[in-house]
C-alpha cells in the first residue's frame, strides 16, 4: 500500500507542474486487449475524461461502452465517444467515433496468459467542425475523420500485464480546412485535408490489490511511437509534411478502482514524461483525469 500511495502522490505532483502532451486519444491507449473479468455476461461502462491541451484548450470527453462475453475465449465490445473542446475559438461539442472490437483469450492453466484483440474505429464526421463558419484546428475536432484498424496482444504474468498494439488509418475521410495563416493565431499548425500516420504502442502495467480485494491500483507506463510524418495540403494542392510530427511519446498512468459485487468504479490519472515535437492531430494533452463506472448484468 505504501508503494501505491507513493505512486499516487508522484503522479498528482507531475500533473500539477508538467505542461506537455498526454496520452494519444486516437483510440490505441484504451484498446481492450484483455477480456472482461466480470462474473456476468453483459457489462456497461459510462465514463468521462477531463483534460487540458494546447493554448489552454480544455476538454470533456464522455463515452459509453457495452461489452458482451460470449464464452471463456471470446468477448466483444462497442464503444461510442463524444467530446467538448473549449478555448480561444469558443466551445464545440460533437459525437466522435464508434469502436467495434473483439477479444480472444485462449484457455490455459499456465502462469503466462495471452489475449488478442482486433477492431475498427469508425468516425461520425469528417473532422471539419466549425464555429460560425470559422474552420477549427484538429484540437477542436471530436474525431480524426478516419476509419482505423486497431490490433493488440496482451501477456499476463502474475501481477504484470504487457501490451503491444497498433492503430492504422485505413480510409481517410478527413476534410479539415483549418489554415493557420488565416486564423489570426499561430497556436495550432495548418491541417487542411490532414492525413495521419499509424501508431504503435508498448505498455507495462503492474496491479496492486488490497487484502480485502475491494481496491486495486494499476500504475502503468506507455510508449507510443508515431510511425511517420503527418501531412497536409497547401493552397496550391501540394501535400506537405509536418516536421516533428513523428516520434515517441511516453506517458505515465495510474488507474485506481473500487470493486463491488457486480461493478467497478475507476479513477484514472495520466501525464506525459516525453513528447513529440509537434502533434497536429489535436491529441495534445498536458494531463487527463478520467472517472467511470462499469456495471455487470
């Protein structure tokens, strides 16, 4: 317990003083690479994530997830997201994406346990939301405007979980029309007809439980590598690269949970330790705080 409390204090102090980029919310961070541990076949999760981004932009991002356990080996999930961004441009709220995923967990008596997940992210709009016909940067968009493939694997060993995952844009519907030169500010880069490259993730999680099993603490470290340089289209129709948009982001995260008979209440804190130079996709977060409840039935 002393170690868990130390991690909580460390993350809270980091959240207070760090101004950088938090976890990518393109979807890869929350990919359900392990099957649900609920004793019931059905599960509903309702949650909201609060965060701060570039140029004092503030976010509220609610979501709802339904998970169905079909057997010891198979489960599936549907997740719907939304987001409200507030800042110097005003406030813009909209639904975001739908996530469809399936997880396979081989039944084994071994101490090493694997599970595998595959899924799709499907956008509800083309990432060209505006306020009073004024184009908005990607930081104000609730979706990237792409259909993405998400795939991952999880290895569980005693109290440890190790995840690898990829997120690959397959079809690009992004019609963003934001041009920095016409916006009156240089806080955000030009993302006209933005095209985003894939991400790869490596995560290590350690689980600590209290003796009564009611509380658990999961400190975890995420390495997210953006596999290429993002691009946009200039006024002459030429596609240009956004220098510094590729590279590594390292995030620290702590998930604290209270477990009751048919549900879980969770609090999540996240902040970055290393960042990419430029993040034109609008996923910049100085910190995030999430709270949610999962209920089985």
